[in-house]
C-alpha cells in the first residue's frame, strides 16, 4: 500500500539534497530501525495525515520522544523513493562538525542555562553557530519568547488565593456569576504609542534610513475605561466620582434585578485603594 499526500510532501521536502545529506543522518541517529518502522506504520494507518499520525504515535508510545510531522512525511518519501530508510546519498558531503562529546557539552550548557544564546554556546564549545542551531533543532528544542507578567509582592499571593476561593464559591452558588462582573481594565493612551521594532520593517532596494518620532517634548495622554474618558491623573477622589456618577449611567439600560447582583472588580491601582478598598464592590 502506497500512501502519498502531495501537499504534505511538497511542504516538507523543499530540496532533495537536504533530505539525502541531513535528514537521513538524523533519522538513523535518533531512531532505531524498529522505531522508524513504527513511525511509518502510524503514517500509513493515518492514511497520509501527518498530524493524525503524530497523535496516534503519541497515544501508542507515550514514553518515547515523538517526532514532528515532517519526519513522518520524509520517512515515507524515502521508502517510496529508495526502498529503505537510508538514501544512496547518505554519507556524502561535508562531515558533521560535532562529535558526541561536543553534542553533550552543547545540550548540558542549554540545560544548565536555558537563557543562554546559541552564539555563546558556540564560543564555549568552539563549533560553528549553525551546528549549535542544528543540534538543538534535532533534539526538538526551540527558543520561546519571554512574557511580561505582573510583579507580585509576598503579601499579594494570599490575597489572590482568597479572591479565587471567593470567586469559586460564588460560581458554585450562581454558575452565571462571571457574567455579573464589571472589570476595571482601564488603559492609558500616550502620544508616543508602542512601536514593535522587531516586526516593523521598510522594504526598499537601499536603506532609506527610516525613522519613527519618539520621546516628544510635548506629551499628552488619555485614560479610558470602555468608551468613557477618565481624568489624566486618576486620583482616589476622581475614581470615587467615576464610581458614583459614571457607572450608574453605564448601567441605565440594565434591568434593576440584574443591577442588584453586579460586582465591580477593582484591579489594585493606587487610586482604587482610596477609602476602604475591597476585592469586589457591589454596584447599586
């Protein structure tokens, strides 16, 4: 039985020379013949669907390192083209520059310092930068971007636990409770805005020396909550005025029976601690 998925093979196999020189070496080093046969069996069982074959392989062999989708497609292509796991071109071309000992040093450096750069690893073990990239990719290690999160003090954790317990308790009493919460996610818009220099480019034949104005001498900002403009400097008194005079107008069209059960959730901003702060204020 021959299974061929034109789209998968076309996307996965961009350059036969790369397949012959690199992929064959990687497959034979990472998997035994028995494992390669089982990988191909799952691809045939999935009728050429690489994504489904990968899920089937994970379910059947949960303790093994699961190959990516391209491995299933390339392995099937190799068997159809050459009738064996290794291609005739295997072993030709430039030999690998990393020995098993060097490979262990690279993996150990990344394991000990996950934030290290590939160029620094290459300098430490004295190998080309591309060799470090290739090895990490072979072991299915990928660089993930960091995410900014809210900084918390030790006193914040118990308060958050109490809030979560209270929230779950309210949901147990009323499953529709989350729909009765107004979240105070106000935002400030400034003149400089936010520029993503990583993704923003200017396509040109020569460097146009493009610039983005920033750090204006004359600054302005606007605080917004939904479609309502707040004062530029949000003080406790201004926030109290917002709760007492603006929120009631926002809820004018809300039935009174629902307004009696609505909670206004504060997010902990300094202005919201004016008076006696609570986790969730009842809206009247």
